[in-house]
């Protein structure tokens, strides 16, 4: 299978040409996540565990014969919400908004916060509460972080992969943040920022905006529970 290098990284391979061949199958899995909710790490874990990447990007396999899912951020909400099997990853909106605003290098102002509250709330409403999938499973960044093996086992079962506890532990332990940064070519802390200054900025953002963000989400829809 032909591939091209991702121009932003020497470590990633992209397969845009293969999309139509796979998504023409209505049962092919859609993996959806808003940006900055943990999809990089999870896709690397799945690539290790299954031996197959997700479309449209492989981190370690230059010539895969198959793919386990088609990953979409759907940031602009343009994706058709009618796939038969959907896996959805989401994250606490306070952390998501801080990470996204920092990644985009936007000013941390009330106007910027409101912009992303609108975007992310619509994303969750579309994919978590109003999706039309025959088979649907949601997972959270927080569960992947705090109770990883239980959350991963749930996902593997949903995707009909054989579950091996030993393999799961090995793939999880070998997919730590430092490895994720390495295989994504993340030299400027774009994918995963581990710096102390970033942590300090996040603490200040939470102190100033956490209650506001969570209250806004509750106002938008009472089903939001973070």
C-alpha cells in the first residue's frame, strides 16, 4: 500500500488515498474525538495492541494491510452522523479547552473560552447524545488515565479484539507520554506538553475559568455531567 510522509513529522505516515476503500464498508469503525482529548495516545496504544493503525495516520507501521478505524476530529461538525459503529472519546471540558487554546496559541480570554465552549458542547451533543449509530461506545480521557485497563478492555470488547491482559499491560506501559512524543515527532510540545510552565498555566486557567465553563455547559444541556 502506498503512503506519504506527514510533512509535520518524520515519524508518521498518512494514507488519505485508502479512506474510500475502507469507509465504503458501513460497518467500518468511526473513531471520533474533539482535538486535545487524548486521541494521539490512544491511537498509538491501539496500533501497538492490534498491529494495525487507524486511518489516516500510522505512527510506526509504514505499509499496513488494514486499519482498525477511521479517526475523525470533526471539529467543524461536518462529518455525517450515520455510521453503524462509532467509538467516541471525550474529556472534561476545562482541560480540553485549556489544551486547545494553548495549542492554537490563542489569548486566554472570556471570548476565546466562550468560542470553544460553543464548539465543544456542540461536538459532545452531536456524538455522545444525538448520534445515530447502531453500535456506539463512549470512553473518557479520565477513565483511560485513572482506570486504564478496565476502560481499554471495554473498548477492545466493543471492537471485537481478543483481550490479553499481559499484552494490554505491555502496550500500555510502552505507550507512555515520552514514547508518544517520540513517535509523533513532537519537538515543540504541540501534541503533548510536559513542561512545568504548562502545568502552572493550566492551574491558573482552572482557577479562573473552571466554574464558569462547567456552569455554561450545564446551562446548555442538563445532561452534561463533568
